[in-house]
C-alpha cells in the first residue's frame, strides 16, 4: 500500500498528458499557450513521484503539483518524462479556446520552434521549457502571476540569449532532448514485450493509434511508421486489422486483413527507404 503525501493525487495514465504530448497537441505556438494558461491558474504542471500497478492493465501514477519552475531548466530537461498535465484541465481550456489545437502552414511560420511536430518535438520541447521557466511564477508581493506578452515569449523561444542559471551547455538553438526520453509515461502504458504472445493487446495499440491520429491527422503511413517503431513484430494481417481501408473492411477475413497489411507495408517501404533499411532486420522482414 502506497502512503500518498497530503498534496498528492492518484490518477490513471488516461487522465494525464506528458509535457511533450501537450506541446504536440497545442502544436502552433504551444509555448505561448502553456505559459498563458499556467499564469492564469487554469493549467497546472505536476511531477510524478510514484508508479503503481504498471504490471496490470490499469497502471496509475501518484503526482504532486510543481509549485515553481523558476530556475529549474536543467531539472526539467533531465526529467521531462516525469512531468504531466491533467487532461481534464486541458479539455476545459480547449472548450474555451477552440483554436488551441489548430495547426498552421509551414509557409506561415515566422520564427524558429513556432510549430511542433513529431519530427521536431525533441528540439521544440527545450525552448518551451526555457520560456516557461523564465515567464511563469507568482509575484511574492502581489500574489499574482506576471503579465507576459506573447511577443516576450516568442522572442525568448527564438533568441540565443540565455538569462537563467542551470541551463544545458551549448548554443540554445542546438538544445535537444533525446526522443526516447520524451514519451515515457504515455508509451509505457502500451505493452511491448512478447508482442505476439500472451501480453499482446490489440486494444492498447488501437488506443495508441487514436492518440497519434489526434496529433498527426488521418494520414496512415506516418502513423504506421510510429506504430511499427514501437511494435516492429506486427504481422501483415494485424496491420491490416489495425488500419482498415474503411469501416466495412474491419470485418474482413484474415486474408483480407493480410492483403491490406501488405499494401500498407509496401507504401511504407516506398515512402521511407532509409528507415526501412534499419527497420527490416529488426522486424524480420526482407529488405
């Protein structure tokens, strides 16, 4: 039995989004949105202090509110996978701000790190963290959060100037967090061991696909790449079942699913031959 601290909260993984997930969800100018909501008191950053029941189908985490981010850049960098936001707060914010999940054309980007995607989240995350540490907090004398303009946040993310201690070494624009450290909390809830054995759970993989669709849209091949990176041993038939051509084809025979899977694998191979060269031996597939 875990002895929960007085300010701790016990939640399931479905009730939180990790830091990288939120900047992907609010992909356009995510830093401005996060900082604004934290300062308004509508969004809270939590720190995971304990993992519970991770060997079951209902993994949970104990979290506590992070009261201050000031001067914590290096700490947040090193532990980004253990910081989360409550999904209930995020959805409440989105209900009052229907533009928060909208993206923008790459042609409309005016400064570095403005748009977060799966391809650059490892470099955008450090800039958002830095801006958050610099521009969030409560004035001790007034008890109110500082009034920060969007221009100040945008300038902070685009600038090379560093004003806080405890920052990572090197040029600010070159900061990056290893991709494998970004999505620990979310991805750990999806079984990966013995993928074709007793622990294989197609429902969990479908949940993962649904999550990726919220970020990347309905383009199958990029999402398939993410899924195969996590589940390299998926068979053609299982791929076809997970990515049906339409709702009616969900009831296809095994052969139908297999043909669909083969088609998607062929398109995937053609779309990214360099990745396929590395992926094929791991997945036991032919080059």
